[in-house]
C-alpha cells in the first residue's frame, strides 16, 4: 500500500524550520478553547536515550520569563518521562508563572514523570487515544529495567517467610542473601518519593478538596504495577477520570484537535529523527540535537 502523500509532505516540511510548528501554536492559541492562553510545547524523544531532567527545568523557566504572565498557561506535553524531582520542579515553575495554575494537553503520550507533571495541572486535555502511565519508579539491573516495586515486594515476602516459617529457614536465608538491605531501603525511598510528589501535586491542585489518604487510594493504579502489570501500559482518559483526575475530553474529529494532532505529528517527527528534546512557543525555539 502506498503512503498517504499528505503525510509524506508533512514529514518533509517538518525538517525545514520551526516556523511551521510555531504557526500551529499561534492557531491553537487563537481557538475559543484556548482564549488568552500561552501555549508551550514540551516534547522529549521516545527514540533516543533522553529523559526529563533539570536541564528542562531551566529551559522552561527561561521560556516562561519571556511570556505574558497575565495569560493562562498550557503545556502540550509528549514524553516517556524521566526524573521525578525534575517533574516536581517543573510543576512549581509552571504554577509560579501562572497565577491560576496551568493545564496540560496530551496529544498522544505523557508517561511516568510526564504523568507527574500532568498531575500538577489544574486540568488535563486528552482525546480518546491519549495516554498517561504509571509513575512507579524503575531501576536498571544489567541491561534490563525492572520495577522497584517488584524488587521491594519480593524482598518483603522472603523476609516475612523467614520470620513466620514453621519449617526450615535456610531456603529463605539463601534467597535473602541475594539482596542488599541498604539498597532495598534506597529503593523503598524512591517509591515513597514518587508517591509523595504525586500526592502533594494533586493535593495542592486538582484534588485539593480531598485528604491525602483518599488521594493515595484513588491513584493507586498509578503508584504500583498491581493493576497495570507493566510500567509502559497505557492509562486512558476514562480510567484517569475514575482515579479522580480532572480530565477534559477533546473530540478528536474537531478542528481544534486536528490542529493539536498536526502539531504532534510535526514535533514528534523531529524528536524521533533529529532532536532529543524540543521546547517551543509561538516565537521561541529550544532543542537538543541528537546528530553529531
């Protein structure tokens, strides 16, 4: 089957200049849905080994310093995630530069630490196919990324078995010898950190009327892989709504969403082929090239 010539033309154009994307941002800002709103595009690559980190914090603050603070703020966000502490700082900065909080628009995927950023917003715009994701931390064992939750739970079960067994304790001790208790404690701290960032972001934002205990209960599927099973699994808007997040559904057949989707296609093409990161407004452009 031959490729759609419109898509081919679109891909060809994306390599020429940021002006095409900036024109789309201007058009989005002119839509009734985004009246008096500053739009910042923030994409990180799913293809290259980059992550949300403190570099992005400084870039986003630099961009916000040059925008009209009397307007609302919306971040168009697409990213596999990264450092939770950087996500927490981005939330703080976005709130500091927007008196009434900020919104996040997810054209396709905002996973892990990007989901944390979305949790700090007052509202999350999504379509039927937009995705958030679990925020449980991951660690690397050799070449494989492993759920911190799985390691900690495995250690706890073995420890409980050793303490409560009425039979031989040696098999438990043998398996426990593969764990370093200090490292397990550090992993537990990572779990607590992700949970704390998410709950505090929601408590000070879109779920301010709820006690922290209820917030923790409602967002449990984001905090552990018990429901999602794997870290990369999609959490779609209807599920996020049930968890208490303030989701505003966008009609993916509307002219407004078509503009957002075209911007996504253009920006995602760049962070899949040339760039690792992309931050843009209607008149500013920052990027990190992945080409030598």
